[in-house]
C-alpha cells in the first residue's frame, strides 16, 4: 500500500475510534448506534465498515486502544513504578476521551454480548508482574501474594475511578487515588521501602490527550516535587 494511502487509512481509523469513544462515553454501549458514530466521525458507512464490521468491533477497538500509551520510565523500585503507572492512568482518565470511554465500557453491565474482561486481565497482568518484581527485590512484606494483591488493587482502582466520575467528573481522581495507595500500600510493602515512595503525580506532557502515540519522556519526576507521605 502506498504510504499516503496507508497514512490516510490510519487517520480514518483513529477518527472513527475517537468518534465511537465519544458516543460510548456519553450514551453507553446499548444506546449507542452506528448512525450516531458515523455522524460524529463524519465518514462514510463504507469507510467505517472497512475498519470495523460491527458495533461490537468498535467497542473492542476502544477497549483495546484505551491503554496503549500506559508506559512510564522504568524505576529501580518496582513499587514506585507501580505508583507511577497508576497515577498516569488516573491522569489519562482526566484528559483522554478514549481512556474514559474504555473505562465506561469496561464497567457497563448493560453491555450485553460485549466481552468486557480484557482490560481487567490486562491490568491484573501488569500489576502482578510489577509486584512479583518488587517481591524479588525485597520491597514487599513476606505474606504478600502478588496475584491476589493485583486483583484487589485493580478492583479498588476501578471502584475509585467510577465513583470519581459520578461525583466530580474525575476532578478529584488524583487525590482519591493517592488516598487509595496510602491505605493499601502499607499492608503489602516493607517499611523500609515505604519511606522511599513518592505518591506525588509526575509532571505529565502537555496536550497529549489527542495523540495516541504520545511520547512519555516528560513523565520523569522533577527534583522540586515534594513527595506525598504514606505515614
């Protein structure tokens, strides 16, 4: 495929996904219609069906795409890396419509016929892996089961973000996520590691919400930030 044609196809697919995200976020899966997504995207029916064969495929595209840019700089302390990626996800819920739509679809119990388990499995895998690495480095308490703790943390975050959306449209999400971590980390983290952790959200890159390939180099913490305490 010639490069200009390929680039145009990629842009069209992204336009359709963002339109679907906007409609799913506002209307939910059941009430959303292909016609409404077509109108929002301002593309032809043929263009939409070239990329997505059904409303279910559109929803799966949103679910798959909403966590594509969830990378943070690796940290020597894997518990800190877990904090950073959690804070990044909270930030994206505030700024990225694709992430918000994915979160709504994941928790939409009226989305009959839509497999909503993928994002949960994805996040549990990420958190389990980081906790397992933290455990190997002696950062966790001896009793901790990384898989069990991952299920609890992912479930708790899902509830926190849903409550934040309903009550403040995500405005208080960073503060409530910080509180969640302050309550949960002391139950699994070695005291010597707790004293080193920084719960202050990093400085995020500006104007990244509409860029699905956003560069994460700006997520390094600055030396002037005062760490939030776990005590």
